[in-house]
C-alpha cells in the first residue's frame, strides 16, 4: 500500500458489517482495522488513526441502526426482495454522506482557508463512492446467501482496488509532491498538446514563467520547512486565480510556469499582474513573524515571440531575466524585433 493512496475500497467490506451484523460491530470494527494498518502497513500519527476509526465507526453505526430499524431481520436481504434492497442502498448512502461530512469538517477545521469544494466531493470521488456503495451492497447480499460466496466476491474487489491504485500512482507521477501542481515533465506534455491545438485552430496562447523573488533568503532565515509553506501558498494562489483549463506547473525550485490558452498579450499581462498582486498580499506564518514574498514574471505570446514550446520558454525566460534586472516584483514582455528589410535588388 504505497504512500499517498487515498482510496482503498474498504467500504465494500464496511457495508456488509453495517447491514448484516448488530450496530455495535460497525462501531468497533474500524478500531481493529486501523490498529492493523498502524502496526503492519504504515505507522502514522496516532490522532489520524483515531479520527479515521471514529468517523467510520460513527457513520457505520448510524447507518446500521437505521437499517436494523427498517429491516428487523437482515436475513431477508439475501432473498432479493425489492424493499430491503432499497433500504440497504439508502443506508449505504447515509453511511457515505456521514463519513464524508465528518472528514470534510475535520479537514476544513484543520485548514480554514481550504475551500469546501476541495474537501467535499468532486466528480471523480463521487463516482468512486458510487462504485464502493454498489460493491458493498452486492457483497452484503452475497454474504447473506452464503459466507462461502465471499471467496467469489474477493477477486473482483481486489482487481478494482489494483486498477484504482494504478490510477492513483499515475496521478502521483504527474504531480509535484510539494505543491500538487503538474511537475515539469507532465507540464511540458500538456503544454505541447495545447500548442499543437492552438496552431491547428489559429487561436492565441500565452506562456508565463514566474519566479519568487529572493526565495533563498526565506530558506536561509526561516528554514526549508517554512520555504516549503511559501511554495504551497504560491501554488494555491496560482490555482485559485487561474481558469480550470489553464496549464500550471512547478518548473523547478522557486519557478512556476503557466500556459494561458486563448490569451493575447493584453489578457496575459492582466493575468500576470493579478497573480503578482495576489501573491504579494499573501502572508505565511513563521515563528513570530509573517512572511511575505513578491514575484517576477516573464510573458511570451505564441506567433509573436515564438512558434513552439522551446522558443516560448526561451522568450519568457529572457523577459523574466529582464524583470529581475529592473528590480524584481514586476512583469516583463520581450521586445519584438522589427522584421529585417529585404536586401536591395541588384
């Protein structure tokens, strides 16, 4: 179970406990599993295990009490009657809602600046929850028929778990671990795709290289952990100020790159100035002080400063260097060289 895996399909096994066993099992079973994970899989801070056990246990116990109140004899679930299955699905949804709500409240309490939509469902997590609910109800019905059928239920659940793990590892390979943005290789692939599309459609496109001014001073004065917090804060500001289809990544060190599809020079300058202003207002706590940083940025426009990714990066980097020469905390755009006059005819 590699680090960073956030989805484990365990609801496929929690729901049979919730639906078939008395509620007390749903309340205390997560404690056993979290203890096993802590001892045999990966040791982590204890309060996370405690909270995970509490969230799953409370959600499961509530759903179990509701199901046993609606269906006094859980054995009827295995008969395939419509009403008990409807009640089982409803209680499974209740379990998922309560569990997600408890986790979302805890995550938002730990970091009040996090937006609710970042700690609640997105489209992908909602789809995974639906899959887990379907699996859980199916496994519960199979278990009610005959416990030996768990042998047949195990392979498809394990196969789904492995495919889910593969998808999560693929996503981890594309992202920068500190900021959550695209890493340099993934950003270049995405940027190349956008540039090819812009050439085909004839649309404009802009590229920004952003550098945190005097970032080494932050690391030297406050330590690299605080420097990492600054990187995370800058990345979060970039995400919040850009469109969903803008391609943003960490280029290395304290440099970030942004590709702005369908942006001309005026739009690119406006976006770059907004990013400079917002990041300049950002404050990161460190010891007894609040750290503020500024950025410099170079802007390049497709078909004006270059026609491919390498040319655009070179032009934007040249503009960034010019911004630093002029005192930093500013945006620069490369000057466009006038076309050379044709040679005189003989």
